[in-house]
């Protein structure tokens, strides 16, 4: 699917067509790296951990929960509004094949077009199901090989 990018060079703006294609292994590898970085950020930030805990706490009074939620949100402010969105844009750049700097200079509406194009050309649900299937087959094969190895070790001993 084609999207139009506006690239600024010196004092001119050039409109170019970029073809968003199904994700390849390099893009997948970059995407996994960014996702891991997001999880690392979330695990290290106490304010974000507290915020998520407050979201799922159901036994406190609503007034007390609101106060704690607001305090936790303030603690997690930098992570939520700076670090996580930057990682989301890195992920979008990786999956679209558009350079991060070029993506960041686009209008918001055009960035949503890029996002939509990624979803349209990549059946994410199908890819996840396929990855799970392959991992399950791998797990079965490894388990079988381990059983064979143990059986042969026992007969040789």
C-alpha cells in the first residue's frame, strides 16, 4: 500500500510515494528489539508499576484510588509521555520501512495513514498465530529429542 511522505530538503519539500510492504525479517527483528525496550522501560519504572497496579486495584474507595492514581500518573509522566511514545514511533518506523527521522517530520494525519497501511498489508493476527504454531512444533520436537536422548543414555549405561 502506498503512502505519501513529504520530505524536507533545504528549502524545498518533496512529496514521495513509499510502498508499505509486508514485514520482512529485518523489520521483524527491529520491531522485537523496540518491544523489548518498552518492556524493559516499564519494568524499571516504579511510577509506571504503581500506576498499573492502581488501575487494577478494585478494593479501595474510589476517592482514595483516584488520589493514588493521580500521584502514580505524575510519577510515571516522563515514561508515559516521552519514552513510550518515542518507542511507538520507532516501532512504526521499523514496521513501515520508513526512516525514523523521516517519519517524525510527517503530519500526524499522514502518520496515521502509515499506521493503517502497516495493519492493512500485515495480517498481524495471522502472523502471531503462525509464530505460535511454529513455536509449538519446535517445543514438541525438542521434547521428543530430549526423551530419545534420555532413553539412549539409559540403555547405554
